C-alpha cells in the first residue's frame, strides 16, 4: 500500500521545483494530484509524467476566485480534497531601503495572500471529506532575518505564524484539518537558479559556512512534504518542520 492511498492533493506552484517534486512523490504513494500553476507548459509536463492520476488547473494564487475554481475542479476531477501544498512563491533580494513598495506588495501578494487564500478555499472541501493536511511552504527566512531579504523575510515570517493561527483555529473547532509549515534552506530549484543568475559569488556566499556545504534537492524536501501530508504526522499541527542542511543549527 502507498502512504497516500485514496488521498487527493492540490499543489500550488506544482509546475516546478518543490511543488513538482512533491506532486510526483504523492502520485508514487497512491495519491491523485492536481497541479495548479500559472505555467501551463510546465504544469502540463508534470501531469504527462505522472499520468492518469494527475490533472492541471491554471491558478494565479493572488486571485481569490481562482482558488475557489481550483478546489471545485479538484473535487470534480477526483471526488475530494485531502491535502493542500501551498508551494507557489517568489524570492528577490533587497534591504528595507532598496525594496520598492511595488516589489514589497508583489512579494506579499504571492507568498502571503496566496497562502491565505489557499487555506481558506481548501477548508470546506477538507471538512466534507473528513481529512485535511495543509502544508505551507515557509523558509529558514521565516525563522531568521537577513538584511538583504527584507520582503522575503517578512513574507515567510508571516506564513510561519499564520500557519499556527490556522492550525489552532481548526483544532479548537474540532475540524479534521491539520496545518503545518515547512522551512527549507537553500534548495536547488528553478526559482533559486533565477535568483542566483549571473551571481555565482552570491551563491557561494549563501553556502559558505553551512554545516552541510551544498544545496538541498527538491526531492529531499518532497520526502518531508510526504510525511507531513500523510497520517504518519497525525499528531502534528501548527508545527515548524525545518530541513535546511544545518543552517539554523
């Protein structure tokens, strides 16, 4: 038996990186998966790789109405919704003085508003199905500050504490929904490739002095996401799962 047999998952940001790796792992463990992303081609490629147990849904996470449509499409395709992975996100650097208000708002809209809308939209479907695990992608940047990541720190810190509020609210209401945050370190994904583009010195600075002197892989993170999605983590809610190669040790 698979660890997610009979479960249905919706993964935002599922066209690449950690989202795609989690979707593949879910399918390998028996789940049906909806890949939700603004990247039609990338999402379609992940669906083609997984096969009949996957579907694509276009989703701009900053658009609340598109979240409602994504949850409806998931239930229509596979009958229920059990797991939500809020993996869509962006990163760019900038100090408090260097970050424009437009860039600040874009970061918050995608990383924070998108996560909020996802939690809100998924809850009724999970309640109907009697099972729910929401996994919110934060970061080590949600645990410690970096003077050159002002907006990113703010967004991932918000995801971290919002996760705790969501988790406590569901638990105290007696809802069968857990919510936990995941805090990766420096992970080799297309998002970080874009971030480090033509800045190899910055890449090496980020890795310098880390206890495990390399980037993590999306597949390594997907293993933790699988645990968080499954019943194996049934007593965990409002928790912070850190997988960072020792960055915060």
